[in-house]
C-alpha cells in the first residue's frame, strides 16, 4: 500500500512539474546564433524569410529550432532540426481557403467564434511533404481566446480550452 501511495505521489509531481519543465527546456536563440544548416534549410524553402523569433528545444535525441518568420506579408513558422532537416512548417492562410469539413468542425464546437489566425501545417518526411492539420486561433462568443488543431478530416486533435489551468507558484 505504501508503495502505491509513493507511486501516486510521484505521478502527481510529474503532472504538475512536467509542463513547466517542458517550457524550461525551450531557449531563446539570437538570430546570429542560428546554425548555418538550419538557416540554409529555412532560406532554401523560404528565400525571403524575415525572422521574428527563434527558440530551440531538445526533442528526444534532437535539438529542434522553432523559427517564427514572415515570407512577404504571410506569417510562417518552421521546426527544423539542428542538422537542417525539416520536421514541419506552417503558413498562414485565409479563412476562405480552409477546407469545408475543417470549418464545419470548428463552427460546430465553437458557434459564433471569430477566426483570428489560421495556419496550414505541412509535415515533412524526407522529400515528401503533405498538409497534416490546421491550427486555428479563435475568439469565442464569450471573448476567450482558444487554439484548436484540426485534422484534414475535421477531427479536433488539440483544443486549448480543454487543457487544465496551470497552477500558479
């Protein structure tokens, strides 16, 4: 019984500390410190990229750079491994370009919400690139900001309104 209580205590601690540790793992990177391989990969795909922000984090055995940038007037984001290998990238799109099934899924869950930002997420595996999801920032009818991630089939994959509130220190 005592062993069970110890395990439950350890699990509770992991649940409380886990999200904070994940954020602590993320580190801001000055633009002049972005590795050449990462910059070369970014500029090969987005030659007119103007970087706004860069962070890096350890994901498994890899160091991944999360770069937020603009390509012309379009907001974009890319996750690129330290060796220059793309994981994914996102490009802002207009609401009119959102697939009907995705729009309907969002409207069903959040009637009367306003779409503030829509990003089309493209997954990269070697030379294969395919749209994998849409990330949409909404302002709900009760003026709350929510981010949802929706599959191409209209299934809600992530929803920030369903996350537990983070405990304050």
